[in-house]
C-alpha cells in the first residue's frame, strides 16, 4: 500500500516537473514581437508660386503650386503642404516669380506700401543696383540690354611709385647749396634748393669697355604702365541699358494727351533730335560687388562686359592676361636683334635709285 502511494507521488512529481519545464521552454522560445518601423518620408511637399505674384497682391489658392524637396533641404521658413491656411490671404512684400518657394520673409499680414520707383521692385532682396559708364566696345556693340547676363572684365595699369611721396617714379633731382655749419663756429649756413638745374633720377653704371662709371637717366619722362586684365565678376544681370525716365510714365502720358500735337510735327521733332547712344548701364550685383565696381570706376580701370547665354550659370576660372602670359600661352617669340632689317613701303626712287620702265608698263 505504501509502495503504491510512493509510486503515485513520484509519478505526480514527474508530471509537475515536466509541465513546469514545458511551460518554461515555451516562454523562452516565444518570439518577442518587433516594434513597427517608422518609415520616414523621402520628400516633403512645399508651396511655390505657380503664377507671378505682384508686390502688394494677396496670395490665393489659384497662384499656388507644390514641389517635392528632400527633408534636409526644407527650412522652417517655408510653407509645407498642410499649412495653406497660414499662407492664403497674406500680402506679397515683393514680386514673386513662378517656381519660387514661398518663404515667411516674402509675405506679410498687412499691405506693404510701395515707395520709390517702380523698377526698384525688380531688384532681388539682398542685391543692389549700380550704374557704370560704358562705350560701344564695352557693351559688345550694344548687344547687352535689359535682362542680359554678362561677365565683367577689368584692365588695370600698374606703375612704380615712391612709397614716401606716393608719386610715380622716377623722382626729380635738385642741387643743394650752402648746407651745414662753418668750421669752428656754430653759425649755420642756409639751405638752398635749385630745382631748375635738376633732372630725373637715374642710376650709375660701369662701362665694361672703358671701366668708367656713367650716370643713366630715363629717356621718357612718363613711366610705361604694366597692364593686367582679368575677369572680376561672372553671371551679372543687367537691369537697364541707358538712362531711367526722370518722370512718371502715367503723368507723362497725361501731359501728352492734354496737349496733342500733329503727327507731322512729332515726326519732324524725332528727325531733328535722333536718340543718342547710351553711355551708362545699370547692373544688379551684391553689395560687395557694388563696392568693387565703385573702386574700379574711381581708379580709372577699364571695364568691359561680355554677353553670355542666360541659361549658362557655370563659373569659369580664368587667368589674368599680361604680356608675359601672352608670350608663354601663345608661344610668341621675342625677335632677335639682327644686323639687318626689312624696309617697309620701299620706294626705289626715294632711295635715289634709277628705275627703267619697260614699254607699255606704267611707271610706279
């Protein structure tokens, strides 16, 4: 009887152990569900101007469009899709061209008063307009006009100057007389400068044949400048070629309408006063470039502009053009000093030579 109870207890204990082991095994082997991965958006839609939005006009849904941008290119000042209520109804603070992303700095809650000339609204924010004098050659034969994209080149003439005087070398010399003190006395002699006998400052050289020193002075009174030309600005937009109007267009038209003139008289006035070629051009540049152009104008640098394709936005690295660069770049040799030369426009009669003219041949 006791053996039967013991056997039952052992079997019961074995069943409990097996059940506990099975439960522990299932708990350990049970897979933990992975958290759902958060899929980040690959692009973000922002609002752009699909149509031109003039300054002072309210933004409506009809003029808005969307564009996809990478998240790293989206800034907090842009209006994303879902923020239409924050954008529609605002007033444009400047002219917004089609395709431009609309930012908070471009719009306002109130009407922005337009002050100053109307063409000032064509200048982008952060840029400025500056006018420089031109000639026919400096604007590519007047092919450069409003809206053109140009490169600005500058040519500079360098000369050597005296650092103390800040004047062009060579200096002028003058003779001094009666300088210093008398012997054994404290009486000072007066200093006299005779500039009439002075000349240009030269240098002393030694003659290799005679072994005698001699004094050289320049043969020209003016120093020859060393010219250097280089591209200083690229892809600059032209605002206008020529002068701006001094009067308002609307008031001018009203005045013309109030005092009509016969068509024949107007044609005669146009014939008598032909339009003069423009002598000035206005460029849209950064404030720093405006300072550079101002310096070039007041330093008498020669400024020229070259016309470029408006779709070409590349920047080309250029080398400054100097005499040494031209000789090395284009393989131009310096002629040797020969004991003979060629006579230009040689005339035998002028040289005292007799010329026999063959029959039926005109004399030279």
